[in-house]
C-alpha cells in the first residue's frame, strides 16, 4: 500500500533501512523455507549474559523495581557509569554528567537530534556503522563521508579530517574499535586528530566506544577525551553494556559529555521514551559493579575466532582480509570475485551480488561492505562458535573455488 497523499516526513522518506537487518530478514526467510544457513551477519555476541547480571534483573523484578525511573536513569547506575569512565578511561566524571538510554543507538540519536539544524554537517569516516548516516539524515543534518581505505588501516587521518571540515561542520563521529573493520585508533593517532580539532571550536566529537573491551594483541584502548583533555567540553563519549557483557537485548547504552549537551539530550528523551527499562538498569548496574572476568574470557574467545577466520578467508581465492585489532568483525576485500560467475550462473558485479550469492548458494550470510560505505568488501561477524565458523569458512572457500571467469 502506498503512503497517503500527505506522505512521510521528508527526512524519513529518503532514509534507507538497515542493511544488516535486511540480511537478517533474508536469513530468517531462508531458514523458514527449510534451508540451512550459517549467519555471520549479526553484530552481537553469541554468549549468554553473565549469570550474576541475569540474577540482578530477576531480583529487581521480585523486589518490585518495575516502575518508571528518572529520565536520565537511576542515580545509582549513573554513579556506577561515572566510576566506570574514571576507572577505565581516566575521565573524571560527575554522575550528573551522564545519561542512560535505551541502547547505544539512542545515545547517538539523542545527541544529534538535540544539536543538528538543517544544513549542519557531520563528518563520518567510512567504512562506518550503517546507522550513522541515516541517523544524521533523520536529524536534519548532512553526512560528509570521508573514505578511509586499507592504505590508512581504515582510519581517518589528520589530513583527511582537515580537508573535510567546513564552516558548517557540527560533529565528527569516531568509532574505535570499528564496526565493520575492527580498526583501533592508537593514542598517537587520536592525538593527531585532536590537534586538528583544537583549531575548530565549533566541531563536536561523538566517540562511539561500544567495542572498547573487545581489543586484541595486548593493545591498549584510548578514547579522544582521555587523550586530549582540552576537548572534554565538546566530546560525547558513549558506551554501553551490549557488547562487553553480551547484553544486546537488555537495551542499555550510556554517555557522558558537557553539562549543556547532557541536559539537552535528557530533555529530548523526556519527550521521547523517558527512562530506560528499570529492570535492565538494575542488570546493567550489576554488570558494571560486579565480577569482570567475563570480559577477559570473551576477549580470549574472540581473538581465537579472529585468527581462525582471517586465516581461512585468506585461503579463499579472490578474498583478502587484513587482521582486525578489535570488535568481532572481519572486513574482507572481495575485489577478486567481482566479474566472475558462480556455479549457479550468477554474475558478480558488486559486493552485494557476492553477499546474495553466498547466502543463496553457500548458505552463509554476510553483509556487503558498500552498505558500510566502502566496497567491494564483505563483513563477517565471527561472534559464533568455532565449529560453525570453520564450517562457514569452508563453504566460502568452496564457493570461491567454484567461480569461473
């Protein structure tokens, strides 16, 4: 059915649905028809939420903590968030400078919706998480996409940042470790970007640190407000419990930033969703203040899976995959597959063709790199057990080997 004559909001009308969720819908449809599919498309840990976190949620229900909370979140949770930022990131944060939201995505949406006016620009390094440009558009802004290819480690350089800034620039979005590439910014790289930003006081920085604890090879994590304190009054540092504690469905994200920004985001949230789920807030409190051994255990598992997947992908003809430093994604170039024909007679013109053919002919679901702003690549989420990952990689290799010119 077409939209009524008055139509949709013009920002929504031209927004694109999430590419990752489209793939997940295709996976569900394939499985419903009886096909076996190994999905490497979902960006969530496959581990169960730690038992003590689940018990905290259950205890909150039994204690009757099922009513509205303050819009910005329970004070005890906000205090724990402030303590987390100081303990893990070296940021001296007052609990009043924090905000609890219904997932990390809402933190980003609140910040951009509260600050963007039509014509404002947001610098988005590519490859990017698929939702960044769409959120910018829905909030009335304009994304300025800056290509960051393999030659720069898929990271924004100071020169590229300098070239992208205009009088209309309002925000820069940084994501480290990165979805989809797993790239991690070093202290020196963040400092170099900060040196550029210091000359442009109108530019705010959104530091998406959601994969902070999934970092490999004994690398140390840094966030830009920690590296350059002179930027603190214009940096929103956001994080959450979804990736670090396997709590994607609990929907708790949080952030810290300057008073004026947190107040504006809280005002917006008060007219939008109000406070996040009370049960989830109690569970998040247990995650942040309880035993932290789960983080190390999952990091070890993900690094092992990373090594397995990268080795296997680099054995597939036409694929090349650099070693990611964090998150749980491999971002593999499929340029060597473009122009070839599959065993079923499908010609591969784009990375989306590759993804579709992998699902249809090999039973493996991935996401095309062009959806993240850079093709021809495929993103593989290795948040799956080792045996399934081996099976999926073998299927990808067989698929690649069967292609003809």
